[in-house]
């Protein structure tokens, strides 16, 4: 057997594999002998079927099977030994004159090679790192929300300016059917308030989603749509009023503080606001980190230039999935996936050049931390280590779940690396301003 590689250009190569009978004949004979021992053919005792008959019936199919096995093993071994960094999988070239009756077989495979490039991490102040702070207005609003949640609620016959309205929002075309509660005061504009104030249970009100609430997040929550959808949503929805209530705010006293924090750590409104601020800014940090990672990704993809074996990848995409694609469909799929592929290559290059690795023990600990946090939500604050290990082992045995957790952990490692090795323009903003700047 002989394997050779010919470079077409820097991004494409062809591997040729020549196989002769000596390479596979011994294995074919072994398999046929095994068939002969087990074959049940009328007129012959088991194990006494003539080899000529076995060869005639099974010889060609066994030979084809063994050649294909040898071909795959040899090609994979060659790629590893030659340390070829390929994209996609090798594509066999169709040979019109190929025959299984020949004395020698030649197979050719097209390869798409990963490009060589450098990643520049030294671009100064081109990316903004946000520090999101909890403003006094936000803290006051959260305190009032707490007072409302723990306040006394009474039913009303008619919706008023400061009442809560519960109802179902519907738009069949957009698939919206969401039961939500909102405060009439949260509606934006007198036109919308006028439609709701005076409404009774059972009334059906038509509302425009454009500028229905002061911010997109409220619209997102009320209608059950994504933030991006809420930002651009301009449709009519019907609201069927199901309940109207009014809340008498709870007093900000020690009784309320103890309900919120049973450990007695909050003894004043100032303490309460500090707790709210701490929790809010911890959540804000997660959003700021995700935004920073997205911004770095965009920056690196836009500023790291290299070519890809596009023609090869489009051809590979035609047969890579469960359903074979047409040439046009593969071209369209490549256009959609090219950016993600480019970042995968950049990410891999950064990790390789900077020795950023992910050990299984790290992934296991990360999975256990994730599981522990979930268990704490259901009141199990101190699960046993064996229980955590058992659950984490089951989670990581699920390939899809393991890949999801692995991707999250790699993102955390890369974000830490970027923060240490890149220079960002820092900006302190309120959460409202962050949303306006990032999702504008």
C-alpha cells in the first residue's frame, strides 16, 4: 500500500491511496474461513462447505468490505502522522473507470486544509467593557416592587391608574398567547392608559405594541417574546382582561426585612438597598461579560484575515448532513456558517498558542457547581459529594449536554484570557443605558 499527498494550493490537497491484493488478501481469507465454519448451506455439513463455493457467494462483498476498512484506517492514520489540520472530512473523488475486478485499487480524496494565520490581541481601546451599576432609581423601584409583592391585594371592579391588570395577550399571526400581569402606570402614553383605565373583567382591548411600555424588557416579559423581537415589534395585540387588583404596599419594617432575609442581616432600608445592589450588579456583570465576549468575538473575526477553502467546504456541506443538499443550498449554508467557522479557527489558534486547556476534572467540577446551584433552588443546600459526582457523571455522559457545558467553560476561560491580555475602553453605565447602547 502506498499513500501520497499532493498540494493543490495552500488550502487544498489531494491524497492518493494505492492498495494491492497483498494488503488485504490475508484478512479476506480469514473472514471467508470464518464464514465457511459457520455457513449453513443445504447439502453440506456445517463447517464442510467447499471454499470455492464460499468464495463465489461471499468473496467479492468481503473483499470490498475489507478494502474499505483498510482504506479508512490507513487514511486516518496518515492524517494523524502527517499532522494535517483539515476542515470538514476528506471527500472521495469519483472515478468513472474504477473497477473492483482490477489487480490494484487507487483512491483519491480531496482535503480542505486549515489556513495559517496570526491573531493580533493588541488593538487598543477598540472594544468597550461595560461596568453596569445599579442606580438609585433602580434600587427605589426594586424596593417598591418588594413592597408590592408582600403587600395586601384587593379586587377592583374597574381598572384604575395604579391598579394591576391580569389578562391574556393574543396575536395569532405572531403566535403570541401569553397571560401576564402589568401595572397600568407602566403603560407608555395617555392613549394606551385611556384604553385600559375604566376596563372591566371580560373586556377585550386592542393595543399597539409599539411603545406600549417604557422599555423593551417589560414588553418582552408581558408578551413572552425575545428581547430582539420586543425591540422591533410593531403589531396589534388583543388583551382579554381577567382580573383587576390594587396593592397596598407593605411597610418597610423589621417584619418585612426578616421575611426577606431570615438571618437578620437587614435592619434598615439602607441595608436592604445594599443587598439589592449587590445581587443586581452580580447579574449585570454576567450580562456585561457576555456582551464583552460577543464584542471580542466580532472584533477578532473582523480583524483576523485569512482565506478558507470555500469551494471544498461548500462541496463537503452537500453530503455532511442527514439530508443531501443541492449546490445552491450548500452555498447558502456555507454563507451562514462561515463566520462561526472563522471564530472556531481563531479560538483554536488562541488556545493552542497560549496553552489554554480544558481538563476533564475542570469540566466535572464545573458541572457539579452547576448542579449544586440548581439543587439549592429546591432547598438542598448541602448535597453529598457522592450524589454530586453521580449526577455530574450522568450529565456528562450525555454528549449534547457535555458539549454545552464544555462550551460554557471554554468561553469563561477565554473571557478571562481576553481581560488579562487585551486593552478595552471602560464605561460605567446604568442598566437602562447599557440596554440602549448594546441593543440599539
